[in-house]
């Protein structure tokens, strides 16, 4: 969330940014926050004065006792103070909670380079890479192909878990592991520390890293427990340093997260009945960085370059898209997507999301670093490295052969136990 001090000093900027995001409905919320903040600080001052009055009275009573004088009159004067302080504290705590809840509904301040637009149609293509392949045969749907290759079982997964789940089998299961090892090896060589995080989080740390609406639309809650299944390792890694303060020389911290990801999807259009693209559970290698504010723009480009390098090595054509103001979401100040060309549909589909969240998550999580004698909030950044399901789909299409087999991308061969063609064995 935005620091309340920032909103106090930059209310006009916050409102201007909301208009850029097409979030005019939240303009009044800024005024409400400022009014409640003013009342909150006023009550805090009153509380301090009452406590000071109580301390003075306590001191006077002690002096009267020492002098052997009557203290009943003085006790009568201060008898109501404890109840007054308690009542005031309750008002302060209520206001504090209301302000925090409201602050969490105000989105991050956008970077100036974010294009202004209404929706995904207004996202700007930054660059494209690779040559779109041509085929002299009709491509088979990736889900159907996976079944024919005995590499996936959707029907049994649907029977035991519902739509949006699948069993990966044999060579395609091995191909998924090859993608994971490929990404981990690449990032490890760039000094990203591998993290396998908890797959569940309490609500408080989870609120620090995501949009509140996600609790209803995306996340799975564990019944009768204060626990949510993670939608991405980004969330767990972001929460890992909640409440901590780093020395300046400890930054940046680079992590490579490996985890399954669990996501609800809203609407019947949200789930492919047989496929890997939009599902309730998938595996992902994620990049995450904690850094000083002055370094976040440069490191955002580093994350994007890493993701691009992975897809270039896989020889999958893609484009980089700068997400516009109307499509960017609450948490990010700037966001790139990498969209891979899907030849069967003849369209680009998102495989990577790469965000600079500036101090937005760190403010919620209270993660700071020492800058001389002062403390400042760190910046947090995240990017997909490889989301295996979506990448498997792209590989099954791009590397599909006329005889129904699939060539293994050369860069994955070292992780495939000598298998060069999926489906070649009879």
C-alpha cells in the first residue's frame, strides 16, 4: 500500500494517478483516508495529553503521600482518567484499522512510462523476437496431442479433482521437470538463490503482497484455518522478510522460487477442459528481488531480460508488451508481459508477467533497509521465469511433427535422459 505520509503530501498526485487508471470511483476514498487520518492524529494527541495528565497526577499523589497529606481529593480528580484513556484507545484502534483497510484499496503509483489505456487492447508492444513457424499439416490441440502421446490424463483428473486439473505422465512429465531444471540452472548461474517456500500463508502476510479482491477471485482458503494456498511463490517469498530491516549492503536480494501454484478461475470460459494453459494448479519457477529504490528500474529490466533469454533458448517466438494503465492491476507500478506465439490459434498468449511493485508490498509488510541513520522501504520486483503448463503448450505446438511426435528443444536435451523425440518409442 501507499505510505499514509505520501498520501498526505501528494494527495493531488494520487488522485491524478487514479484517473489514469480509470479508477475514478476511488477518488472519494482518498478524501476519506485523509479525513480519518486527521481525526486519528488528533485522537493520538488527546491520548498523549490524558496520559501526561495521569502521570503528573500520579506523581503529585506520591508526593502528597510522602508528605502525609490527604490524597482523596486528588484521587477523585483523576478517577475517570483510566476509562477516558481506554475509550480513546478503542476509537484510535478502530480508526487505525479503517485507515489501513482503505489504504489497501488504493493502488500503487504508476511509473511515467506506463501507457495510458482502457484495457488490454491498449497495451503497447515493445518488441518481438523470433520467426513464426509454418507447418504443412494441421496442428493437433496440445491437450489432445498430450493424451495421444500418453503424457497426460485429463479425464481421470477431472473425475477425482474436477476440471482444470491434470495428471502428467511419462515423457511429458519428464519434459516439465526439464523445464524446471533448465530455469533453475540458468538463474543459479546468475546468483539467484533457490527457494522452495511454504505452499500456504496466513492472511496477514498474504494481504501484504496481493490485491484484496484476490482473496475472493483467486485464492483457495483452507477450511477452518487461517491459511491460504499460494497462487505463486512470489507471494510467499515477498512475505518471507515481513517486519525485517536490512543493512544497505545486503541489497539487492535475488531469489528463484519453485512451487506449485493454486488458483481459482471465475467463469466457465476460465478453464480449458483438456489443456495446460489456464488451470487450477501448475508449477512455476519465479524470480523475486528486494532492492533499494534507486535500483528497481534497472533490476526490472534485468528480470525481463532473464525471462526473454529463457524463451529465446527454447526458440519460442514472443513479443514483450508494456501493460497499460487500465490493465495493470493494483500492486504493480509497471508491468511487462511476455506473450508467446501460439501457432495453432495464430495468436500471442501470455507466459510471463514481470512487475516492479516499488515500495507498495514492502509498505504493507514493513520491510525496510537502513540508509545511513534513516530507514526506508525497500522495493520489490517479481517475474515469471518459466510457468510450466503454458510453456508445455507452446512446446507441444511449436515442436510438433507431422507423425504426431514432438521434438525436444535442444536446450532441454541434457535434462531428458537421452530422449530427443517424445513419442518416438512404441
